[in-house]
C-alpha cells in the first residue's frame, strides 16, 4: 500500500536529487548497456569511495517482533537520505542528514524530515549513523580490497554487550554488511538485503519493500558433464580452458549477445555459460564501484552467500541467487581493470548443475589465464 503523501514526499526529494545530479552521468554497461562512471575522490574513508546515488538497505532485526528495513542513500559527499520502515506496518520515516569530517571521523547532523516524525526510531537511526561514522576510520580500506570480510568488535560495557561489525569490499557507503549482537548469538543485529543506485528518480529507493528469500540449496543430481576434448578459447587476452561441451550462442540457438559467450546445453539451452565482457570506464574508477553495479543489476541475491577474493591479483566475486518460480543460480565474476575499460570474466550456471559438477567447473575457473592487452 502506497502512502497517500508519497507523491509529495517523492516530489520534494526528487527536486533535491535533480539539483545534486544535474551534471552526473549515471549510465551503466551491464549485460549489453553502456557504462559511464564519474571520477571518485581518492580518500581513505570508505564512505567517500561511494558514488553519488548509491544506496544500501539493511534488515534491522535487533527487535525480532518489530523488524525494520533501513535504507541509506548517498546524495553527495555532504548529504544522505535515510528511510526507515516497519516490515509489519506502513510506518515509515524519511530524513536527510548532513555529513562532515571532524577530527578525522565522519560526523552526522540531522537535517530535514520528509516523512514521519522525530520519533524514537529516528533518534536510534542517527545514533547508529554516528557510531558507524566513528568506526569507519578503523576499517583498513587497502586490506579490505584483498580479503573476503573484515570484522571489528565494538564493546559497550555500560550496556553489557558487544557489537561485531563485518565489512566487505563490495558494500557501498560504510562497507558494513552485517552487525551482530554477540550476546544474542547473532539473533539481534543488522544485515544487508539490497544494494543499488538510483537514476534521476528515487522511486527505486523510496518504494523498496522487504521480501525474505527462501534460501534452499538444491540436492546433487544425476547430472555429470561428460569428458570431452579440451580446447582453449582466447577472448580479449583471456584464455578460457574449456572443452567441446561448450558451444557458441549460434550453436546453442540462442540470441547473440554483445560479448562472445559459450554455454553448455545438456539439460537446457543454458545449463552454464561463460563470457568475457569489456566495459568502458572513466579514469579513476575503482573496481568496487564496477562490482556494485553488477550486484545491483541482479535480482534475488543471497547476500550472505557473497564472497570476495583475489584471483591472480584481481577481484573475484561469487554468490547465489534465489527467485520465485526460477531455478537457483550460481554466479562468479573476475574483474580486470584497465585505464579505459574493465574486462569481466563472467560465469553463471544453474546452482543444481554447479553443485553436481563443482570440481569440473572449479577446474575451469581456477585455470583461466589473463594476459595484459
């Protein structure tokens, strides 16, 4: 149900967003579209390494009987919008905050309210943001780009509990992907449920609703990729160690994409596929920004399944997706940055096919060779 005042709220926020985004290009090349990214300011604070217009939503389950979603939208380096909504009711608050750097930490100051009132929930939101800002400088940005996650303990002895913050390279804004209340053994806390980036309209951010994923790994099937003659296919300096099971799109009888794509069709036309995508970028674009654009363009991501690692020095992201009326899927991307473009080695398959042939697929993924071009 849409709030009767939604159009008024949206209009007010859209006016601000248009002002901030008047000269910002927000096009992206994912699966055949064009990417155009503005240049980042190189700072040591993860918050400032996030593009304008990016947002993240968390499920706040500190109070299991009153689940909330909390979304944070970065407008620019000095302004964020925060939307907090009860999962069990239509109660929603939308506020803006001003950001500044004080004594080496990020400080937040409440600015305007666009929906709701100065409730206790709003006060908690700003207390959370203030605490996150205090902790942000303790996150080793350089190290974060080389590991899966980074954990940071935040003890509150006056309240007899400790919070455990988990950070990841691919997350926008604060880089936080989860916060767990150690004494509750993880029952209480925050966890990421969506990342994205808006265009000139903010509906995507303002109308986001929480839907729990039904995460269930499929069982192994009697489905084995047969032994076949080995072959190496080279695309844009990337050597893919495949075999004769892999076919071109023309051989598969599917529509041709912009990037050369190869697939296996033992049980369907696309049991698995691999491609090398070449994405133009502007100078100064960080790899994590490109990773987030891929993640934000895919529905049904199980964010708990995302893992970041390095493959021959390049960022690699792996995760699963679960959507209603669709088979679960497995995705793996390797990002190879250059001055004018990023090469992306993309692998995807039905999760059941991957689980039933993990060794087969992993041998391929672990034997990819990358040459400079």
